[in-house]
């Protein structure tokens, strides 16, 4: 449901205005003396004041009828908010970022860990900040992939000695700076498939379902087998892109992530424990029991290191909201100075401050009924209430257990813990 000026409201307005003029002509036929004073007629009224009065009343009646027709949507929205809340919330902008280690800045033989939820900030041309955070941990190593090659059956068998090989992926991993393989303690190396969608699909199938052995060794030598196989990344709870919701199966979140941002799942952990080389380069062979229909034209940039997904989602405490009892609902504001660039994604909690202290306010459609039945909050999402504000706004109301608005709320000051996005700002960023 929306309180903004939209095409549907215009249709309601035109129907109401047409009905008023039609009803006015019928009224004039039945009560000509009264109608003469009002100058009601089937078409436009000659009196501009009466005409403006009819148009204003038609607009109010149109909004009222729109709200009445949306009563079922208000119920279904609240139900869907409990069963599958991701369907009711704006989808934040997502991207894959790549961190490039600089060996000249320090010793990276132990790697450089970047934990999940590391904040990142990007500034637009207009000086507005876009807040991103990483959704999976990433470990940076002083390495680069200088070559990526998909070998055919004969080459794979000849170079690896694996008779079951039908194809193999060979990566040339080269140390950066003064680092050497003998000083790197890499257990596994996370890579991101960064090729075209067709090549990524083939690589994903080969790495995820058809890898039979992993070997490594210096160029020109016989590679030694390593323990383990490539592991798919992106399905763990510590790699979730969207926030998990209580009572919602994680599979629903994974489906939403896959259809909204499939690149999030294009990661693999390659085993490297025990790999060694007497020079800066190491050949890593991943042997497959299947070959693609045609040889894939791989490039070194098609498999990237130091990558992780990021999402434009960040925590924020709302501006204080002081209900005065004159309205049934109030607009919740995340940042009064950046309303056009900060949109509320979800409410994680709400508290009320009064002269008696601070207390938590539970959601009306929640599981905390019975603890304190005097006050609950309910929110509904509407289209942006300003022409300059793309996206949505949240309207919050305080209700009792019967869903009636609370009358005595002047002593309350409400603040909410929020997850927010930067609306459509990320669309202005160039790729790369």
C-alpha cells in the first residue's frame, strides 16, 4: 500500500470526480432549487470555487477508497513479513570486490585476514558516501595467477600421470615481492570465477562435481598430489549475503541470494597444504574426470584471488520519534540529514524511553506477546513520500493487543535499531 501520488491514485481520482459530476446532475434533476445555488451540472461547474471544491473532495475520496481497497494487502503484507520477510524488503546493492596485496607495505608471509563485516566506503561524484560491508572472510596472500589453462585429456594425463584424467585446470601461482613458497603457510586458497557466464558455468561444474585429484609442483617437475579437493564456498551461515531471520529456513535466503546475485556463489577453496616450490612459481593442477564440449579459452584474469562479496547494508540507529497522539502512524527516519540516500531495510529492534526508564517494544506480529501487553509496534512500507526520494519509507504505529492505536504516547521517545541501504546510489558507480 502506498500514500504517494501514483498512477493508481490518479485512476481512483478520475473515477471519483466522474461519479461526483454524474451524481451532481442527478441531484440537480431532483432538487433543482438547491442545485441552482450550487450550480451543479453534468460537466464542469461554471463556478470555479465549486469546481475546485469537487476536485479536492474527489482527491480525498480517491485516497480513502485506495486505502480501503488495500486492506487485504495490509493483512497479507504482515503475514508475508513473518513467513518470508525478504520478499517485502528492498534488495540492497551487491558486488564482488577484489583486494590487491602490496608486498612493499610489509611482510605478508602469514597472509592478511579481512574478517566478515569489514566496512568499505565509496564516494560518488557528488560527494555522497556508499556503505558496503564484506559478507565473507577473505585471506590475502602475496600471490597472483599469471596463467590459467584448461588441458585436454592427453596433456592432463601426460603432465599429471592420472590415467582417469579427461581434462585438467592448470594455474600458475606466482609469489609477489620477496615472498617464497617455502615461507608461505597456505592451507587453502580461495578463488573467484570471474570469466563469462558460460565459462563460469563449465568451471563450476568441473570444480564442484568432477574434480578427482589435486597436484602441485614447480614448473618443469613432476607434480606431487595434495590432500583434499576443491570445496564450494557460499552456502555457509558465515557467508550469508542477506541477514538470517528467526523462524525462516536458511534455504529461502539462499534462493533469494542465488536469483538476485548468483556471482556470490562463484567461489572455491583450493587445497594447498603441503605445496612447495624452489622458485617463485608453482603449478597447481586440478584433474577432472570430464572434459567440456570444447576447449575453454581461459585467461589468467578469469580466475581471481583476494575477492569477496559485499553488500550495501549497514546498521544505523533511527532518529528519535516522539508520538504526539495526533496521528495513527509516523514516518520512521534513519538519518534526517541524508533522507534521500538512506533507506530502511529492516527494523531489528525498538525501544521506548520515558520518565519511567527505557524498555523494549516488541513487534505486534511477533512472538513476544504476553510479556508486556501494553505497547507494540507495527510498521508498513510505502513508496517514497517525496519525489526526490527513490525507494520506500517506513510508517510506524504504536498499538495495543487489539491493534488499536495508543492514545497516550506523548511520554514516549522511540528509537529503533535498523539495517539500512543507500537507496539507488550504487547505480551511479562505474564497474571495475
